[in-house]
């Protein structure tokens, strides 16, 4: 019989792989412009300052 530590390690590894693959699939299925990874920064008004 396998030790409990080995069973937990295998289970955690499998869960991490499943979660990572789901994140990749969801990230690649979104349409263009809907990803939050490449979202443009909030546009703030440009303040012109004059150096004297």
C-alpha cells in the first residue's frame, strides 16, 4: 500500500495540472479584447507642466 504522503503528493500534482490546463483553455477561448492580462491602463488626463 502506498504511503499517505505519496498519495497526497500525487493528488495535489494532478489537481494542479487540471487547474492549469483549465486556466489555459479558458484564457485561449476568450475573444479578442476580453483578456484582463493585456488590458490597457486607465487613461488619466495628461498634466502639462512647464519647467521654468
